[in-house]
């Protein structure tokens, strides 16, 4: 079944956050949202496919010396190049084959140009997702079925040789998740209690604003706590978070996110030991799921860090996130002492699929060893495309709790055209609820999101979004970014 990319178009929408989101070295208040429309030729028949993502500051590079304008210029150059490569490739026999050719060419170009691997992969992932979407629409199969029947042509051994004899269906759950637990992000700038919000900073959109209010309104039980600051500051903040969870949540599990703030193992270990020694936080740590990427990508997988991690026998379970910068990296991280990785579509669908299969394989082969972990983390994902596609993949991989924060920092789909809002509500009434002002909001009840419509759609999205009122990339300007 020859497949080839005939055209790629880009559309943008400038979005404003309802509350600031501070993570790592940046506080995000506005961001461009990119939607890709790709035309795929399948046996000579054209089919549109879509993908989308935010273009966020300082996640793909974490370089404090560059401006957001510089970062956007780099992101768009990488994305355009991936589109050019995809269009130039000769017809391939499988979606996976097309992705492999594109990924190889893109990463060689990016290395020569000095772009980091994580950013190079972002451009690939946008093309990859749009191709998968088009293929699923054309063949009438949902993503979960395409993975299990392997109509995508996935060759696991091409990424991890130890999986050469396995197909995805051998290692993944037999059915995708249709209801998932929300793991709520506690950002570094988020007001924790209702009383922390003064009138000058109160958001009057009828949606929760404080961490305390989110727990009450959505019935939350799972949390992702961002780390930052010194030991005493971090300990005081953790005390308040623990108290609010105890007062408002019926049960609890949580992860910690270091956002690459630590440039060696020692300062994080000092923080961890301070947490363990604290009577309030120490008990709370019994509910920890994992610690996500505390170490900066420059040292996270170094020999020195690996040696220190392996020597730390009572270390918490660490997973990589930003360091998961290309296919095959997870095996290196596991050898270095990490317990797993995160899945985000922006890092790659096939990369995440192979990682899930590697983890399942090793857990099966070594049942007495500590369980290896695969999480689902967020990049402030929003509909109409990015959020459901990301959830469709995570559900297929069998992930039961997902960090979700797009609904937290944005007022639903309120800044998208009415045509898109209407279709999202019509085709995904389990995922979205109508806000009193009319726009779609993610529907969270008792800490869960229902995603049956997402799983049943070709690739998460049950309609072709009307992009007529979005700005084509050629007409978009950087403005005040």
C-alpha cells in the first residue's frame, strides 16, 4: 500500500492563559498553538490528516540565554524542515517506514545545524501524528485497532533489538483505557488556597483557580507537584500542599517533577533526605508514584550521574522526560538507574509505543525486579486535536492516570473559532462539557475523564477541524513574543 505526503499546511492561533504557568525557568502567559493539515496519498487516494501542539517557551531547549522569539524561530525552522523532508520522500509501504525515513533524515540535518535532538523530534512528531491520523481516517480503523492489528507496520526490533520477535499486540493491553484518572499539575506559580488569591489576580470566568478549589470541584485524587527553590522554601510549600490534599481529597497519589532544576545528584538528594526526615512530608512520600526528570538533560544520562544513581540504593523511582529525546534512549536510561520514562506525543508516537513495549517486556521477563514505569505527562495539551490524540495514544499504551493541565491554564476551547467548538462538543460529548458561556471545557467528574469517543475516533479526533478562521503560517507574525 504505497503512501506518500503530497502537501503540508500550517495554521496558528495565539492563545492566552487564564492563569500564569511557571515551570522550570519560565512562566508562560501566552503561546502560539500550531495545527498541521497534511495530505497523504494512499494507493493514489488523498486523505487529510491533522496534528497540533503548543509552541511553548523553554521546554525543547531549556536555554536561558535565548529569547522566546529565538525559540519560536528555531521551532518553526525544525517543523518546516520536517514537512519538506516528508514531502520529498518517495512512496513508502507503511506508516512506520515513512516515519523511519523522515526521522533519520531530520535528525541528521538537525545535528549538522546544531538543533537539540528533542527539538528535532518535535518536528518529526507533528508529521508522524498527521500521517497516522490520515491513515486511520482512510482505512476506517481507530488508532488502538491499527496498533494491535499492526496495519501501521511497526517494527519494534528496529528501535529495541531485544523486541525483534514481538509485535505491539504481544506486549500491550488487549483493550485501550476508556476512562482515565486526572493527575493535576501544581505549578510553581499556582495559588494553593482560595485565600491566596487577591482581588487584583482573581479570574472571573467561573472556573476553579486555586489548587484547593480544583480538588473540591473536580474530586481530584492524583497530583503532579512541581519542585523549585531551596530546601526550606520547598519544605514549606510541600507542607501546605499536603495539608490541602488531606483536607479536601478522599485519597491520594502523586508524582514530583524536578523540571531539570538540578545540575547534579547531590542537591536533589539533599532535598529528598530533608523531605524524608520531615514528619509531615515523610509520611506523605509513601504515596509517591515517581520523580520526573529532576536532573538537567546535560547531565541526566552522564556516566557520573548513572554511577551516583546506581550507588544510591534507597533512591526514589526516577523517570526521564526531557532526556527521552529519541528512539532507543530509554534503554540507556534504564541502564543508568532510572525506572522508566514519560509518554508525550510531542516526543513521538512510535517512540512512545516502543518504550511501552520495552517496559512491558522487561517487567514480564523480570517479574521479581522493581516495576518499570511509563507515565503520561502534559504539554498544556488542548483540543481540538492535540489533547485527544495524546490521550488516544496513552490509552492504547494502557496508562491509567494522565497529567492533564490544558483545562487548568486555559479557558477550554474558548479562544478557538465557534465552528471548531461546536464540532468538539458534538463529537466528544463525554470528553467535553459546555461551560455556561457556551465554550467546551474538559469534563472531569470524581477525578476522571471519560474518553470512549476519543478511543473510537480514527486517531482521537472525531471530526475534521475547520481551519478557515485560523491564521496560515505565512500570514502569522511573532507579535510581542
